[in-house]
């Protein structure tokens, strides 16, 4: 009986859903422009919920690759059923790391050219640590922790997103975390694992400006994407955020340094705290990267 009622609610909520325009193979974009999909602009951060779109958009800025952000394109349109993905000269490519590999070859880019083989090995190890392990701690905080008053999120979400889409996404993500294995730990054990990851980055970064010195590299995009989600988390007060703003202060300084270096238009790309969010395809009118419908 409950299932039937939920189905009716979901079906009846179609009027509340954002009217996403599915853009199939017939849509032709400008040549040699990367169309970045799977991005959700938010109040304090240009890429909400997932660190991987932020990683990729930071890379695009770093590499000076022309791009536009196509809002309102859901995960179901992705070639790998995950975000982000890009459309480029008729191709659809998924997975942020595979996208970067493709663009490096397409545009003859090497942001790690100043690194020696040992540094590249260390960089890859840190990237895999944050993306395959630490990432799930933040996902757990977003979707599995009991946020009783929905600070900074529930008060701005529209009815469909607040009561249907976001909770259903949470249940799905909880299943992913359990399947990964890290979700089988207690909350305290999981956060202790993530804390060790954060302290490892903190120790290695030390007083350096970027991961390997005075100049950033490709690995910084991945590290920044993860840390920025923790620092500018829509649910404030996570154990990770407290650490970054407290004992691991150099990680907070690192995030602001990356933001200043690659996101001079950060304020134009975020929504601020007064925008009622009825759908995930809302943007700041001043955002210079949004693909405009003709």
C-alpha cells in the first residue's frame, strides 16, 4: 500500500520536477568547445554534491580549454551513468579522470610536465586515496548522517527536491557506500579513517603552496575538488570540516589558494544564500560559463 502511494506521489510530482531538456545526438554544439555536464551550482560552491565536476572544471580552467556548462542534464544521460561527463565534437565521454586523459591528448596538454617520475607516483597515490577512500566519508556525512534541521539545504530546496529526490538519492548513495565496504564500519570508525587521510595530505603539503611546490599540477585539481567539498559543505559542522578549519589549517589555506588561482569568477558561479532552489538547473545570471539556450 505504501509503495503504491509513493508511486502516485512521484508520478504526481512531475509538475514539480525541473523540466530538463534532453539533448540527444541531434544537438550540435560549437566545434572544439567542451560541454561540461553533470554540474550543479550551489550557494557556496560552484559544484554541489560531487567533487568530481569541480575537479574537472578546475582542470579546464587550469588548461585554458574553452568550455561551457550545460545545466539540467541528469546522470541518466551520462555514458557511464555517473557525473561528470562531457560532450565534445559529437563525442560523449564519462569519468573525470578518463575525460582529462582524453583532453590531454586532444589538446596536447601536460600539467605534470615539471614532475619527476617519483612525484607523479606520489601524486597518483594521493589522488586515488582521496577519490577512492576519503570521498566516501563526505558522501556519508551528506546522505547518511542525521541532519535534523537540514541547515542551509532544507530551507532553500523546493518541495520535490526536499522530500523526494534528495532522500531517494540518499538511500541510493548509502547502498553505494555499503557496497564499497567502508560503509560497513560504524560512523566513528569511518570518520577516523577519513581523518587519517586528511592528516596524510596535511603532512605532505606542509608549508608548500601546492602539492609539489610553488606551482600547481594536475593532481592539485583532484585534491582541491575533494577538499573544497569538505570546506564549503552545505551541511556545516562535519568532523572533516572542523579538522580543516582547526588542526589542519594548511588545507583550508590551500583551498583558498587554489580558488584564488583558478576561480577568479567564483562569486559569479555560486548562487549565494538567498536563492530559492526549486531545481538543480538554476544558475547565477552573471555566471559566464553557462551554456545559453538559443
